[in-house]
C-alpha cells in the first residue's frame, strides 16, 4: 500500500509539472491534484494511539444487554449470512465516508448469539469487516434480566468464547474483549476470570485481548498492574452523566482512570448527546457534555489513547453519531453531529 501511494504521489508531481507548461489549465489541474492527494491522505490515516485503534460501536437498538440474541441496528433475526454480509458492507462504507479514518468496529456477543443459529449469520459481520481491513472488537455482554455485572452462566460463557476464539484466533484483525462492565466482581475475582481466559486461549496474542477495568470498566489501573496481563489491552469507559466537571477536571479524571497504562488503554466507550445541536467544536465549555467531549478528545490526542465512540450507530440512541436510512441491504448512514465527528477524529490525531 505504501509503494502504491508513493508511486501515485510521484505521478501527481509529474502531472503537476506538465500542467504548469499550460497556464490556462494550471489552476484546474492543481485543484484536481490537491483533491486526489487529500483522498490518498484520508485513506491512509491512522490513529496516533499505539494500538492504532480508531473506532465506533455498532450496537443493538435495545442496548446490548438483551435476553436472547444481540442484533446490531439494521440487522434482523431472519437475515441470512449473505444478507448480513451485504448490510455490513453498506454500513461500514457509510462509516468510512462519514467519519474519515475510522478503522475499528466494536460489536456485542452473548452465549445465545453464538451457540444458536444466529451465529451462522452474525459471523458475517466479522468476516466482511476484516476482509475490508477493519479491526473488529468482539465483546461479551450479560443479559438484561440478570444485569448484575457478572457472567450469567459460567459454562455457557466459556463455551461461547471457545467457539469464537477457535474461529477467529488466527485472524489478526479480531480482538477479544472478555466481559463488558464487570462491576459485580472484586478486583481479585475479576483477575481470576481474566487469567482463566489467558490460560484457556494461550494461542491468542495478548495484544489482541482486551480486559475491562473494574466497576463499569471505569478504571484500568488495578488490572493493568497485574503482571499476568502484561501486553494485554485494557478497556476503559467514562461518561459525562456520571459527574459534572470542567474540561480540566475531566482531563484529570480520565488520566486518573488510565494511570501509567496509556499505551495499553483503549477507551471502548465514551459518548454524549449528539442530536440536540450542541457545538462540540467551539461551544461553551460551561456545558458539562461539551467540556467532557473536548477533554476526552484532548486526552486521546495528547496522550495518544485509542478510542471507540459509543455509539457509532444505535437506533433510538441520542448519543448515536450516525443515524440509519436506506432500505433493504442498501443501508445508508447520515451524520448527526459534524462537530461530534470533528472531536472524535481530533482525538484520533486526524484533524
């Protein structure tokens, strides 16, 4: 890819030199060349975070805490593998068009989604995304009826992960996030579960395993300090509705949750209201959500922290940065907040 881009750049320079001989066409040619260079730059942009992850969540409209199958917005329970594949292609292309530089999608699983017939179709999301060069973070959610921050059924939990890991351990674009928001466990209990994952699936590179922080995935320092998990990525959440702070206070809060583990931390969820017209680029930071989003993007950019926005797409969610349109397999997405997109990309080091 680098060689192709270099050849393209040389070609553009030669074209520009030839066009300079004709003053009548010079302005038009220069403009065309600049536009093409901009497209090349956008297509090769990467997050400045060490993990290279720059992502969005694709979530179930009911939330990912569901009894039964998790079905991200735009998919339906009756979809075949081919239909899921086509819809995924449309959605990812729309993400790329609307949020330049995005390269990762985080999706939910639970035991029933993997052990039952839905998996035969749902796995098309992972297959299509990775074939297009996307990273996929697969994360386990508990059910809605339990909702206690603990694994619902241990035997089914490990059977689920065995199926998923066996299928995707060799795919370098797939990341495994053991359990979302494990607030029902003490640090010692949680690290025991994580160590079991590491032992059970020793063939998975640690750099593709995400371990959620304690509480609502809200602090990674305890898990990060455990030497058994050196090399694993750490999953962190933080939301504006948890507290009211200034931008400076939000920055300090983020850094206290990350500690000295920034090079391993992926903020797998952060978000705020996107559908009320708030200006996250230049708006008043006396607004708590604006202060939070500004501070988050500043910390991500300056400290080189990877981030995955919640949600990129979730039907009915005021935080969703995209909204769904189109019909059938031809799903289209529209940006809800251009200033929200600006801040997301700013955090990735792309603006």
